[in-house]
C-alpha cells in the first residue's frame, strides 16, 4: 500500500510539471495531497493525515479550484499556463534535493521504542486539547476570514459578470 500511494503522489507531482491547464493541475494537486495523507496514515500519524486532508486538500485546493472556475468564466476561456524559466526551476529543484539529501544522510532511522510511541500518542492528544482549549478564538477567526474572502470573491465575480452583460 505504501508503494502504491508513494507512486501516486510522485506521479501526480511529476505530472504537475507538464500540465498546462490550471484546473487539471489543481486536481492533480488534490491527488498528491490525498496520497500523502494516506502515507501518513500508514505511518501511524493520523493527526497529520487528518490535518493534511482538512486544511490542504479540503480547504486550500477547493479555494484554488473555486478561484480558477470563477476566473475562467470571466474570461470565457480556460486559464493556460506557459512554462518559463525552466533552467531556474531545475536549478532550484536540484539545490533543494541536495539540501534534503544532506539532511537525510545524517539522520538515524532506527525503529521507535514502545515508550516513544506512547509519548507520541500523548503528545497528539495534548496538542488537540491545547488547540481546542487555548486557541479556539484564532482558529474560528481564521475560518471566518476565509469564509469572508470566499464570499467576497463570489460577489466580485458576480458583479463583473453583470457589468459585462450590460
């Protein structure tokens, strides 16, 4: 299962390089993020997996898709991306890969003991309690801000469409 989800994540991420339509790119991004969430579940990091699904796949990508669909209706043609600065992108990706490989080379990947696993489970539970006890107001305010931005984008897009029709 791990190799299946790893392959799906890698294939969708690699496909993002060559896709030209933003809508299909956003769909590939959803596939990549959901595959990463499945890998987190297989690694027994359920909290990170749920956060990945709710925040990234469920929130940010949906807003991206909503924005792409609204802008495509305004211009009445699909949004197409032209690939530029290929050399700079390859250079940035290669340097990031080198930094990641350097960091991974010095890491010890021994198996975790039972005490470490129990401490991790308690840390996840404690993190949930702290977030819902101490940080409820910022969490709710961020949600309200995102909702207002979404409604505002819909209103602006509707006004632009009505002004064009007049």
